[in-house]
C-alpha cells in the first residue's frame, strides 16, 4: 500500500529546442537519461533528486551547485 505525500514543484531550466522546451510540466520519470545540474549534497533539493535516482529514475549529474 502506498500514499502520496503531495507534490513538489521545481524549476527545470532547459535550452531552446531541447526535449522539454515549451512544456509547462515535465514528469519526474521523463528525466531518465538526462544530464542534470543539481544542488549540493545535504540540501533538500538534492535529497529529492537523489531519491528519484534511488527509485529508478536514472540520470547523470553533470554538475553540482553550491548554496551561495
């Protein structure tokens, strides 16, 4: 049994003409196979994308950003 705990909204920055350009919504599973720039470990955003990866959404971390 599972229960949805809600939704999280993040901003996905993409290049013009990229696979997600001109789309208002992208499902998490669609990030599979993509190269992502993610927050540094220890942040809530990074914990979220790490959980996506652990649940089977396989992507490549292209770069990691700092907090400040």
